[in-house]
């Protein structure tokens, strides 16, 4: 009987070990919650002071503290002071620790030691975020969250509090990357073929489709990318000629909205009364180079007119609720006059895998120079991975979850009833194709008679 009990206990232990090994590869969230997080918390608590000391993140105590230690606590040695741990929280992807920095340390000091902290505590990555003056948050991830992207089920209320906030991708620290048009009105998406630009656009469009916003598509590849979203689009242009006419209408719409703001004595669309507020518009331009490049000289006038309209929209349209989302493979001065001026107005930058360093410089060099190298080292076997930055100089790696074109089209059809009626854009409203009804398996074909 004792031998049978021993066999059962050994078999149970081996099964548990095998289950954890399988979970580590196939279900990293489960493995981290069951084994990784408890081990990481114990290791963090046991080695925190010594790790801070060897990483140079301690400071000498103040004279008052040293006096109290020697004369009240009766300890002859005065230890250096590390940052004080205020809060430790576990999550499905890692662990977050809030630290109170002592006098003499700044967030940059902790960020410089993030790689050493990662190895000391045995986690996948450590990111340092300043939450408020004197406080930083260590965002640790227990595994590579970008290998299999799974968006958080719930987002913090402060992240989704804006009227036009769309979760698009997952950051490498486990948090959601959101596109907030009230904070970053215009964006630029760059990347080579098969780098994940289309996946990013699908997640963006399907997120916007669920909001009370008008979507305007410009796809000069005859609409092969955006025509499927027609049920949710208020306007669509599929040729350079149509794009030129549509941009002219958008500029006129912008000027009419400025008249509305002036009549109400406000300077922003969101300050208008709800009844008088026009619907926000997001203009999605796919492959912007098609608007700049011309084959014959007679098309140059149309090109210059389109570029001028885009620049005007980028400079002024934010206040009236018209936002630009520009996508392309390259976007530099070689496209022609006005390209650099337009790029300077596109605050949000997302750069996927690129073929050369110059393209990464176009997207990130003027706002986050440190991110250029990260964009050039994205492996080709990870489509959807990108580097996102903004004018604040901050940047992070992100990856969009997989979404098929059929799923994106289905979501646009589901929320087609939210498509606003914008009279100025009525001539450009795309025709919606109804899906053909499936043939009945019982139907028999009729013979053809001549």
C-alpha cells in the first residue's frame, strides 16, 4: 500500500511539473500567475536592499537620520538609503512596484539601471515610469508579452476617459497602447511591405467604428484596402482625382466649422453644446506616396493642390474635430514639396519594420532619436511589432493583435448604423455591396436551353 501511495505522489508531482512546463510555453499567463509571480515577489523582497545597493541606487542618509540611528537606535553603522517601496502589485503579465525616491535620486538614475534590475530579479523586462514628482513605477513583465498578443480585458479609467480613445496594440510593458485623438490629433504610420501596417489599420478602424465618429477613407490603390469598410465610411476616394476633390471638400468643411466655433465664442469643438457640435471626422490615408507622385507634368498642379489641403488640415483641423491618420512605406523630402512640412504636423508616430535606417529617421529621428535603432532591429518574423513615439520624446515597442480582413469588414458592417450623415461628404459616400446569399444545398441548377 505504501508503494502505491509513493507511486501516486511521484506521478502527481511529475504531472504538475509537466503541466507547468507546458503552461510556460503555451500559456505563459497561467504559468506566471501560478509560479512566476510568487517566486518573483519572494526574490524581490529578499534581495531588494542589496540589489539597490549594488546598482548604485542608494544615497547617504540625511544628518538627522544619521544622528537618530547612532544615538537613538544605538547602531554605530549608518546604512545608505534605497528608494522606499510604497506598493507592490501583481498582474497577469508581470509585477508593478511603486517607489518613493530619496533626495539625490531621479527617475533617470533608476531607468539607467533597469537592465541590471531585470537580471537581478529574473524578469523579462523592467520599465521605469515617472508617476508624479518623487515617485516612479517599476513595470516588470514576467515573459515576452509581444510574442502572443492578448489585449487587457479592462483598461484603466484614466486611459479611456477621452471621447476618442481607441486601444490599438499592446506595449512591451503589458499595458495597452491607445490612440487618443484629443491628445495626439494626427498620426503617421510607416513600415515596409508585410510589416504589419494593414493589421494596425484594421485594429484602428474597427476601434473607431464603435465610436460616434465619421470615417473618411483615401485609398488610391483603387480601394483594395478600404473598400471593405464601406458600410462604416462616410466618404471614400479611390483615385487621385477623387482624393483631390474630397480633400477640397474637407477643407471647406473645416472652414464652415470654424464659423460655427466663432458664432458660439469658443475655440474648440468639444467646447460647443452637444446639439451644435459637428461629428468628429478621422481621415485615413493609405499609401500617402500615391498623392505625391505624378507620372506626367500636367498632374503636378493637382498634386500641389492636394498637398496644400493636407498641410492646412494638419495645421488647423484639430480644433474643429478633423484628424489625420497618414500611412505609407516612406515619407520624406524625396516625395516632393510639402512632405516635410506635413510630416512635422503629424505628432503621433508608429514605425514598423523598415528596410533602411533613413526610413526610421523619417518617422522617429525628429521626435525620439533613441528609438531609431529599435525600429531598425525589428525582426521580419514578427509582423505587427512597431515602435510608437510622440513629440514628448518617449517611445515604446508595441504589437497589434492579429485580425483578419474578414473580421474587420464584419465589424464595420455590424456598426454601420453609427455612420453619421455629413451632408458635405454625401457625394463621396461609398456604395455598400450586399453579401450574396448562400446557395441552398437542395437547389438544383436549371438546364440552359437555346
